[in-house]
């Protein structure tokens, strides 16, 4: 089941990054780089794990900060309109932070716990792993819910079908990654 969720999350992220690359207006190289970075980080974390999750976090967090700075000063850059480009940059910056956090959270759940989580109760898990055993699941639910809410807001503001496709697929990918943590 976890492998199916991994594969679906990667496929949706690839569609979202592809739709972003195909946009003509409001998308610059930093936005495309952010989408590709999320896709590469997810691919590595969910498959071969060449880099540890903490390294992906250390790469994605400064990238998110840089993108957020770009979002705050869009008019000075001159390559896009402040409203459209700023919203997309902000959405991608939050996506980088969320992806980095979920990559870390997925690493905190050992494979044996994922396989046996359905069979054991939360009470038994808390005693076996300490009182904070439910924290990764709570954070996963919060990240998935927050991403869904922000994507709905973004969908209402966007008119382009490619923007809508990007927001929808990236949100669905994040929800699937959250489900991996929660299950």
C-alpha cells in the first residue's frame, strides 16, 4: 500500500512540475527550479535515498526562503506581474517547506512500524515508542490539511488551466505523502 502511495505521489508531482514548465506567464526559472527540486527530493527520498532526509531538508528550506524573498519583491525583478508571480512563488515556497518536512517525517517511521501500524492501537504504540509517538501523524495531518486549504484558495484565484492543474496535482501529491506518514 505504501509503495502505491509513493508511486502516485511521484506521478502527481511530475504532472504538476510538467504543467508548471509548460506555463508561459508568471513563471520564472526559480519557480521551475523549486518544482524540480521538490520532485527530485521526493524521488530520492521515496526510492534510492542517495541523500539522507535531513540533507534534503537542508537543501529545500533555504530554497524556500529564497523563493519567499522573491515573492516579496516581485516588482524589482521585472520579469512577471506582482500578483500572479507572487502567488505562485509563495505557493511553491510553502510547497518546499511542506515537502521537506514530510520527507523528514517519512524517515522517522521505521518500516516495521508502518507494516504493523494497522494491527496495533495508538495506545500500545505510545507505550512502545514514548509519549510523542503520534506527533509525526499529527504533523502529517496538519500539513496535508493545510496544503489542501491553500490549494483551494489558489484555485479560486487562478484562471489558467495549467495553473489549476499544477495546484491540484501538487496538493494531491502532498496529501498522498501525508497519508504515508499517517498510515
